[in-house]
């Protein structure tokens, strides 16, 4: 039985990892049909840069703005929920995490039907940003709230207040340091999710506000396999650092 | 625009609930998502408990690599399936060398299933691993001392212990599959999954009221699945969502 589960694990691992390696390799081979023997090249990477650099730039910018928004909205909201007691805060928690159950496509449709006719908003990049914030905010909120609840803030804050600390001192000196792991994990998750968001963005974006994943879909549909692979490789280079950092944070919390 | 579609709201719901092709898309999407959820939970139960209980060199790296696809957008997953089972894919190359015939199934139902499995497995494995690490090893030892074989231990001790995590991750995978657009978009398969139907209704047919009604329907199905799993699996569903 141990052999059987080792075998299944190996197969599943191969299924998940081999395509990633293949796409990385295909992005730097001169001709995928000939394989690696046809030679390696950086030509496709430069071609992707020429064609899609603007989508990469926009995605990085939107991910940064999205992180700023979720920090500004999510951390105070988590603090308020962590301190409050009773039925209403628990209900608010439920409602705030509801967007997780709603498909991204539905969120995008709602946003377009509601805000589409409002001035130039529809064609501005901030329209995509709103979709990303709606999608990622619950993740920031959950991670931060979990860290704050684990730290027994009420007692710590009472002690600080008894010593004469102002609200500002308590928030900056007690609340934020105690929740830093949760905030960090939430931030990395928000970055990774925003960089890869497609379900909502496909509808929200316009040809002038194309993000990286929408550009990826475009390259898969209309360019040769090597260009799609090279673009995927660039995407992985952006995505892997936050994911590795997230893993490291999770490991440290577990220990 | 607002005045234009408000009047058709009810008509959109009527169309969404009565027209055979919408109902067929809903049925296909539910069956596909349920099937994928079942298979990925079954595989993750084996892989997750194996990774949680065994220690071997390179285990941490392996776990990190297995969780990386969590952040892949659906389009990238679709592309991975093309690399595996597309016209220039590995499976095609292997089968050509072995049997003399190129097997290409990326653009069929099998390809779509493979893609959904690809983004579902990491989620399930992560959840099951966390649950398996929390199991009390003493229970397993007790069962062994009482003479239970490895299969008995798996069936009567480990599986019941993992059950809440399995239910929770199954429900979440089901909900994710129901709403997944990118994979079907890249593979452009001839399977009409509901998110693709909504997308074409909205962009090609500009049929806003039907698109909106269908996405409400989609939201209700996913919400019901998560709520059901919560009833049976306890609070862990919300924590994992």
C-alpha cells in the first residue's frame, strides 16, 4: 500500500510539474517541433517583450495598486471585526467573504451593468482595479483577521491603554506588529492573485487596458506556440517570487 | 443602457430556466465539476496523507512545487493542457513513438477535464495535507496494535479523520470549476460550459439580461454547494475558501 500511494504521488507530481517545465523550455527553443536539438534562443522572449510589454507593465501596476487598496481597506476592517463582539460582526464577516463564492464572471457583469455608462470609467484602468480589489479583499481580510484573533489583542491593548498609550500608539505599536505575519501572507496572496486574475478581467478590460493574463490568452490564440511559451515563462518569473515568499511565511507560522 | 435592460430582467430569467441549450450547459457544467471534484479529492486523499506522513529528502521543495499552480490563471492551465495533449504535445509524441498514432485530446472533453483537474489538485492537496498533519498518530498506532492491517487503518482511522477536509475541499473545487472561464477559453473546446455561454451571450449576442440571469443561476448553484458542504463538513469550508 505504501508503494501504491508513493506511485500515485509521483504520478500526480509529474502531472502538475512536467507541463510547467515544458512551457519554460518551449519558450527558449528555436523550434518546438524539432525539440531542444533545434537549438536554444532568446528570440521569442524579445518578441514577447515587443508585443506585450505594456500588458506586463499594467498588470504589475494594477497589482501594486490593488495591494495598496486592500491594505487600506482590509487591515482596518479586520481590526474592527477582531475587536467587535456579538452577532453582527460575525454576520459582517460572512458577508465580506461572500465574494469568494460568487464567480468572477458574475462580479464583472454586475460591475459593467452598474458602472458601464458612467463617464470614461469603463475605459480607464481603474475599472479593472475595482474588479481586482473586490476579488482579493476577502483574502487579505481573512489572513489579517486570523492573525489578529490569534494574538489576543484585547488583553494586549488593555494593558497598553492602562499604561497610557494613545490609540495611534496602540495601533502602530501593538496591533500592526502582532498581525504582521497575517498581513504579509495576505499581501503576497493579493499580489499573486491580482497578477493572475483572468475571469473578471477578461470582461472588464478593454483593448487599451489589457492585463498580462488577457495578453497571455491573446498570445495563445493568435501567436505560435513558442511565443505563448515564452510569455508564460515571463509570467512565471513574476509569479514565483511572491509564491515562494508566501510558502516561507506559511512554514514559519507553522513552526 | 440601464433603462434598456431593466424591462427584460424577468424575460432573461424565463429564458435561462426554460431554453434547452442553457439547461444543457448548466447540466454539463454541474456534471463536469462534480466529476472533477470527486476525482481530485480521491487523488488528493492519497497524495496529501502520503506527503504529510512520510519524510524524505526534497519533500519541502516538492510541496512548494505542488502548491505553485494554485496561483495559475485558467488560461495558463489551458496552455499546459495544450503542451501535454495538444497537436505538438508530449502525449502525442509518446503515443506516436509507441503505437504509431498521435493521440490528441486537448480540445475535447477529456482535455477540459485534465485542465480542471490541474487547477483543482493543488488546492485539495494543500487542504488534505493540513488536515492529515493534525491527525493524532496515537489513533493509528492503537488500531495497529489491535491488529488492523494497512487497508483497515486507512479505511477506519485515517479516512474518517480526513472526512471534513475532504468534504470542504471537494465543495470548494466544485465551486471553482463551476465558475472557471480561462481554461475553456484557451482550449476553445466544443463543450459548452456555463461560464463560456455567459461570456458569449454577453459579448457576441449582447444579450445582457440572459447573461445576468445565467450568472445569478451560476452563483446560486455554487453558493448552495458551499452551504451544503458547510452543513456536513463544519466550519472548515469557510476557512479554506
